[in-house]
């Protein structure tokens, strides 16, 4: 059986990613679901799995989905004076009522050479169906006028293809009729006026039809070009008149037409249409056919009201009675063309037979199952996916259908195949919302307790090294609860005091550093610590002390010393043993090479000489002993008469060796193995046995030849080498164990900082929230350390959008603590009931934030207290008034209007204690227009040194990049800025946290 391969299908449905909001309405409407990829920010379409039913076009109220129409290609062909004929679907009567013949007049006026009615192609189609039923007596026939249903069977139910009518659709009948019976139009291109986007698939698969043009496209052209069909004459079709087949576009139209040939056909037929009914019906059909309960003809259509209201028609929004009225009106008109009576019936059949030829309209189908590249999770994998969706028990399986898949399990299957993500689950979002609310309430408490729960010690000392704050971990390190108020020098010997003095000189220069100190404990013990020190300065740039983190590395130091000592000893031993082992390995290599060379030669021999010392055995193809040489007798003590007829497989006690020999015989290949043999005197010898197959000219197994070599001496040498190796490996394992302990200590040192990083990231706005408030934006956030002193914040209140970018004092752990306080306080201010009924201006928010920071950090203005705070940019955008408010603490913003770059500076004071602080921050009001670009940033980018010249990035260079990216999308601007920063930094060290946000109005 040939392996199925994926086949590239034409792209029928397109996605406008700018309009798509990832609402999943398209997935909900889609009958096959998994042709949609909702794993990103927009829902994309996999054309190779899409059946082109068009349901998503009407489901998408944002007009993000569109179909690929050929109207422009048709016009281009006309302009090149190419010869074109047209075929028109029966549904034309419902879409251009009382004017469809005028439409023919318009087509002739623009240069179409001839126009044919697909309704007559439908008459030929029914003739093909009837002949198939009479000739082949099928169990059931699935009608195939609808290409969406054909695609569904090819992709998702290929087992039903044998029941799909082996005849062309009415459109293909019409095209083949033109090519065969109208030779003057044989080489003309074919324009198809169609209600269906899926016809593009049919034309691609059969190679027939050139332009699939939707009624909707024609109508839009008429409207935009001010064309009135009443200005054109009525022009009839160039083919014979159809009769009742003009009903083919309506549900049941096929059965009504077939009654002319088989009057009782409706009693044994099934009329069914519309999503999801038709596809649910098809999925159950295989069992119904197998049970012998299927209808003779399944007259099925994808669209609810048939082709008359297809996805690209202009009648789909009309009442069904109005749609059917015009189709029935045309049917009655065409019936009257043929007079009643037997003679008229025979006349019609004679005309149809004149244009029908056996074999001309035959259709074959493709099995496209390989295109449906889906995997289904097992029970364990399904459970893991449910957990990622916050579904922990049966009560969480809501099957709410909001994801579009109609069941949680189908959504999980999409996630398993990378076609969606847990974040698109309604239950997940609600649970995350609850989590976020709870985390927001707990965040301030976490900030206040994180120092006390950290594994590492944290202290703050003044300029005289007096400890002002010390957490529990530090107090436990020095084994003193009264550490606060004492001098850090009290815990150091003379050598470490000198070391600390050198470090304090660096703090005076505003230099942060890491170093080692050994602390004296109250019980006489000592503890080795890795210290990370950060200077603290007042507003006059005077050093007022330091903040430091102490990590216990006592075990690490001990292991380091032992590791160094063990390494020296091991190196000596390894050098000695390596020399000995190399000598032995050289001898073993020679022995092995001799044995391997000898064994390879045995493959070429047809007769084994009996005089050799090795044991030689000749066996039949089944492994029965036929002959052994003297070497065998010497090695094993058994003569030929004692072993003849025994079988090498049954005599062997090892299951592994038995299987090895069986596989070698089966595959006719040489095998080699070793075994231990006990002699009659109780001694042991090691044997290497090689069994070589001897084949005849036909390649059949003729004999088996085994050669056994005594490798006892070789094995003894191997055992000695193994023993030596195990000793070395044991020492290595001991060293690696010590190394693992050291690595564990190093990992523990970073654990509390990593934990703090998770808390900080959880407080930053989610990507979906940023995109919701500011659809066109970019964010560059580069922390210097694991945690960051920079943060950004967004919010929405009363239809206005708030955004802030902040830079807290310092970076790393101290800055991170302040950033979490800042986010918490900003949320409290904006959402507080205190300010619910009043307008919050940007400067007022900063004023309140400053009060909260000062109160939280107990800042009163005294010389020796902490001067921590933050620089911040805060904007409020009111799109309705086209106005933006801005207030800044030390930080400016840049606004680009029509290519002109404007800088608006903030107040020269931080959010925090400041000796020259003003009573209030300044509130700037700026007019904004669509297309304006706004940039918020921290000073980390401007202060970054070049990796070669050690120059700072500076504001001038920042403005130059702003000018160069003007006109780019915000996403591309973000890439450009990120690249410029990386190139500038080069191999240099990042000196501060970096944050840059760009938004386009």
C-alpha cells in the first residue's frame, strides 16, 4: 500500500491579522475546528485542513476573515483580450431576481463570448447518477454537487469516498459539455459565477474552471461602478433549456430532478443540509451503511438554505421563503417551456441524451487523510493539559463552548497539537483573575515579610557600620538576636575588619560589589559568607551607609578546600595508573586485533582446517553438530562421537545467547559472543565464540561454522583493569558528590532572589492587557540582575488608559522591593473608593504615591534615614478628548508628531523624600492625534556604556534612533531599538536596569 502524503491545497480563506481579535467565533462556527490555529495572538487558517465551507466568514463580525475571489483576475484577462465563456449557477435566480438574464446581457457587453446555464449541467448530472445506480446497484450514493462536502470526505472521512457519486458536479458537467460539444469554445477560459468559495478547490483538483467569481463581488462592483442591470438587454443562455434542474441549488433539488427518471426516488432518498447537521450526519453514515439502513441517495448541501444562500451570495440574509420564491418562479417558467405529456418528457430526455456520453463525466477523488496531521493525547497527557488549564477535577470540566471547540477535551486536543493555548480557556481566565486578585491583596504583605522568610541574611548599616536592620536569617547566622544596634565590626576578626574597610571605601564611591567575609558567631564558631553590598546615599550624594545580603558559603568553602586537596592526590594517582593501563591496553589491543582479523577471515572460508589450535565446529543450518576438530576436544574434553547430533542452541543455558544465535541464523549474519565454561576438573575458562553463516550461490544458509578461542588470560587482564578503573571512578564519584553539594549551596544562594523575581513578574501587566489598551506598542525590559528596579504599569478607568514606566533606587533586590511597592500603591490609588468620584490627574497620582512611599519607608527627612524612592513617567490617555496628561519625577517623555520629535521634561525630584521637593508635581496636558508615537523610558538605556569606547548612550543617540524608525510599526521599532542597544553594549557589562515603552495612538 502506498503511503499517503500531504497535498498542498489552494488557500481559499484568508485572515486580516490587524482586524482579528482572537475571539474564537470562527472556531466555534467551523465544523472541523482544527484547521484553525488559535495558539497566537490571532486565529490563523491551515488551508490544507480547511474544507472551505465559508461558515467562518459570516461568524466573524470583525471582518477579519476574507475569501480569495478571482474577479480582478477575470478583469485582467478581459483587458488582455483573452477569449472567455461564462457558466452561471442555478442560484443566480435567488440572488439577482428578475434580472439574471440582464446579467447575461452585461457579460456579453464586456466581451464574454458565450454564457451557459449550470442548470442544464445539473440535468446531465442527474442522468449520470441514474446510470450509475442502474449499472452498479450501489448500497448508497452520496451526492457531490457541494465541494465543501467533497473536501470533508477526502480529508476527514475517506472511507466514504467509495460511496461518493463517481460523477462530476453540475458545474464540471457544464464545463466538460462546452469543451466536448461546443468546439468553438474549447480553448476559451471559463468564468464561473458562483455562490460558493469551495468551488476553487474543485477547479484546482480537476484542472477545470479558471475564474471563480462570487455573486457578492459582482454586486459590490455594480454598486461601486454605479452599474444598473436594467440598462442591459435580457440575453438567454447558449445551451438547451433546463427543466426542473433549476431547483438544484435548493435543498432536495437533486431528488426532485431525479424523479423524472426514477419516480419513487424521493421515498428512498435523504435531503439534509446545513452546518452542523450535515457533518454530524456524515460522521454517523458509515455505520448506517454497514447496517443496511442508508438511503439510496443522500442529497446533501453544506449551506443551511442550499446554494441559494451560500457564503458569498447576496441572498443569504433574506427570508428562506423569499429565496425559494424566485427559484420556484423560474422552475415553473422552465417547466412551461416543455409541454406536459409523454411526448414532451421523451423530447427532454432526448435532448439530455444528446449531450451525455458514457465516461465523459466520470470523477475520481483523492484521499487527503495525510493532510489531517493530528495527534490525540492519552489519558495521562490529557490530565496534564487539563491541569495547565486550571482544571483539577471533574467539576472543572465545564464544556462551556466559549473556546469554540464545544468540549473541554477537544480544546485540550487543540492545545496538545499546538493549535491553541490554555490562556484562551474561559475557566482558565476566570481562575487567573481570581489568582491575580488574591496576589494583589497579598503582594504588600509579601514585600513586608520576604526579608524575614529569605534564606539569606539582609542587613542595613549606617556610615559607622552600626546595624540598623537585620533579618532573621542574619541573626541566626551570627547566633545573636540583639544584632541590631551593634557594629558589624563586632562580628569580625582583624583580617576581615581590614577587608570590610576596603569595601566601605567602594561604597563611598557609589560602587556595588560582591566579596567574602568570615563572621564570628556568639558561641565561638565561624561562618563564611558571600556578601553583596549596595551603597546608600542621601540627597547631597553623601554616603549614609550600606545595604548588604549575606549568603552562607561555609560548606562551599570546605568542599572547595577538600576538592583542591583531593584533586592534587588524584592527579598523582591517575598519572601513575594511566601509565600502567596504557601498557596493558596496548597488549590487549594487539590481542583483540589478531582475534578480530582471524574471525573475519573465517567468513571467507568454506572448510575449516582441523589442525588449528582453536576449537572448530561445523553445524547444519539449524545448529546441529556435524563435526568438531581436535582443538575442540583439547579445549572442552569431548570427542566428535560424544557431541555429534547435539544442538548448539538447546545446549546453551543463556537465554541471551540463544536469542543471539537464533537472530544470527534468521538474518544470516556473523555473530560473536563470550561465555564462561567449567571444565571437568572444576576449573573455569573464558571462551570467545564466533559463528559464521556459509551461504550457497542462491543466498540460502548451507552451513554454520563456529570457532572458539580461549580468552581466559585476556579476561583476567580485563578484570584487573576493571578493578583499577572502579577504584578511580569511586574517587571521581566522591569528588563529584562534593561538587554537587557545592552546586546545591550555590543554587540555594540564588533561590530567594529567584522567588522574588517570580513575584515581581506576576505583578507586571500581561501581554493581552497591554495589547487591549495599546494595540500598537512595544516593550523592552532588560533587568540588570535576576530581579529589576524598573517596572511598568497599566490600568483603565472611566474610559481612560493609564500607563507608567518607573526606575526605583538601585537595581537587583533593593530596587525590586521598591518596584513591587510602587505597583501595589498605583493599583490602590486608581482603584481606591477614596478617589472614585473625582478625576485623578497624573500629577495627583504621583503626589499620593509619594506620600505612600515616604510613609512606607518611614522617611521624615532626617540625615541618616533611607532616601529610597523612584523616578517615574506617568501618562493618562483620553482618546475621546484627544488629550494626554503627563507627570514625571526626574524622567521625561518623547512624543513624535508628523515626524517631529518633542521632549517634555518632568519635575526634577523623585517620588520619595527629597530636600528640595515641591508641593506638587506638574501636570502637563498635550493634544494627541491618531498616529502620534509616545515613548516612556528609564535612564538605564541612556547611561549604558559602549563596550569599546566606554561612552554613554546618551539622549542624543536616543533621538537619532527615534528619527530613523519614524514610520515603522511599533513592533519593528522595538526590534530596531533592541538591536541598537545590544550593538552599543557589545561585550560590555550592563550597568543598570533598562526599560523602554513605545505606544502609537
